[in-house]
C-alpha cells in the first residue's frame, strides 16, 4: 500500500495527473475504485483525472445518472457513482458488461463488494484535518504494474 498526504485540492490534482501519466496504454477494462466517505475527495480526484486526460467542459456528478461516459481521442472513460445502488444485480441491469470497454473511475464501490475481485486499483481517500490522505492498493497484475515504480 502507498500512502499519500493531500493537504489541499492542488495536491489532489497533482496526484490525479501522476496517476494518469502511469495508466496502462490500453486502458480498456481498467477499473479504479474510489473509496471514502462523503466529501473525502473522490469526485475531485476523478474530475482532475478526466481533465488531465483531455476532457473539456463541465464534468457533471454521476450521482443521479450513475454513469457519465467520456471519449477522448482513442480512450473511452466512464465516471460512475454507485451511491444510490445496492448490489451486483442492479449494476448488471445498468449494463455493467458493456462498460468494460473503457477505463472506469468508480465511486462508492462498497455498494457492490464483488467489484473488489474485478478491480485493478483501490484508492482510499480520508479526512486529515482540513486536508485529505490517499492510499493506493493494487488489486491485479495490471494495477501492480502501474504503481510498482511509485517510490522510485
Ligand atoms: N486534498 C484536499 N484537501 C482539502 N479539500 C479537498 C481535498 N480534496 C477535495 N477537497 C474538497 O472536499 C470537498 C468534497 O469533495 P468531493 O470530491 O466532492 O468528495 P466526494 O466525491 O468524496 O464526496 C470539495 O469541496 C473539495 O474541494
Ligand atoms: Mg462524489
């Protein structure tokens, strides 16, 4: 596990940029779980990653739509928020299998515990005074390859 201090929003944005720079070239099916309580900074990190990848214009919260899709050059990215969902069945109903063609940034993975087995990287965010902390845990070989050089 890699621990990172995020004293302000700018440091969360730097983390986002660094994560994007080490994403696998072929991002299809790469699943990143963003875990943490309300206000921990999940959407801030996801938005900054999307902007770094070239998404321009507003990045609406997927809280009500559940899935917000993006296409940047050859990359497909899905920003997902499962807060209002309760289980794998509902996720399947949403068309989960069809979303596996893109990079997925997914908030509230706790709603569907089975996702831990499918995911590549778990990013936990938490409060630390006025700032936040992040921890990165790889959950697959692809995730491991991505963060293996982190402390070098
Ligand atoms: N590293 C940070 N330090 C201080 N405030 C932060 C940090 N990251 C995000 N925030 C702030 O926390 C608030 C909630 O962030 P948000 O990303 O919407 O949380 P979540 O999606 O986890 O509910 C926002 O006002 C955001 O500016
Ligand atoms: Mg959010």
